[in-house]
C-alpha cells in the first residue's frame, strides 16, 4: 500500500495560456529552440587536473578578465596559469587558495566537475508515492512519479499522475508558484486557467503559468487520468 506524505502547496506572476500561433495557411508557427538538447556540456572530468583547469578558465571568463589580469592578481606566472587552465599541471594547495581569492570562489568550486554526481530517480509502474495536496480533499489522487531536490539546474520539478473518479469533485481554484504542464491520458475534462476554459481529451496538453487560478471545471468523462508536471525555482520551494 502506498505511503502518504504531506506536501505544502508551492505562488509567481500569471499569464494566460494561449494556443500556439497559426500562419495564414493554418500551420502552427513554432518558435526556434534556444538550447541544443544534443550538445554535450559540463561533462564530469575523469582527470583531476583537467577538471580544475576548466573551472579556473570558466570562472576567469565569467569575470571578464584575461590570463594576464589573473596572473597579476595571484602573483602566478602566465606560463603556470596557462598550464593550469589546460590541465597540464597539478596546482598546489597554495596556488588554489590564491586562485580562489582572486576569482571569488571557494577552493572546492575547482573540483565540481571532477566529483559531482548527477541524480536520477527511476520509478517502476505502480510504485509512485501517493501524496496529500489541496486537491486530495476533493477526491483527487496524486501519485508523485519522482523528485530531485537540490540540483544543478536551480529548478525543482514535480511530476504527478493525477486520477479523478466518480468520487471526485471539480476544484477550479488551484493557485501556486511556477509553471505547470498537463497531458491527458484518459477521460475528458473542461479545464480552467484564469478566465479561459479548455476542453481536453486524451493526447491534449496545456502549459501555463500556475499563479493564475486553475483546475478542472467540468468532469466530462470519468475515470480521468492526466500527467501534471510542476516546476518552480529551488529558492521558492
């Protein structure tokens, strides 16, 4: 039997959910993606010297200073700094302390790419965690499909599988911080976001600013299941 935990409702600025814009011929106009999902970035380094060098270079460039500027600030020669940034030599603790003071970061920041692990959560079918949220009292069943707290992205994501049955009530007054994405799996519903109503069937999705009042307005066909993915800044959790 699934456990139950209390989960306080996450509150940010609202904007109406709108369908994607259409061209004159009826085709959807799609905005270009600003991120390449296939690019390999920030990989974990297996060689300590290379990991330290990349961090030193990254922090230096972030400050907008040259190697020569850093050499003056740390009293380390240009040649030595070049070797450090290229992962050719292993800097001493004294050198790392000088770099940390000049770059304004803790010494441990230079080891991030070498030792940091990335988290993943795997949940088998039917093994999500039942949680109590505001809609629970209206007969909405929330099944949390995974959760990662502190992470490198700065964003918390909560994926839920929500089930509504004959015992569920309409509950159009959810309002919380962040963005939310819905994807209908089964059944039909008229979903409210602010003053707009969206009839949703299996395969339909809705993406919106969750600070506006939202929730199921009319349960058209039950039972109903949909994915609800909520994301908000870690600092606001």
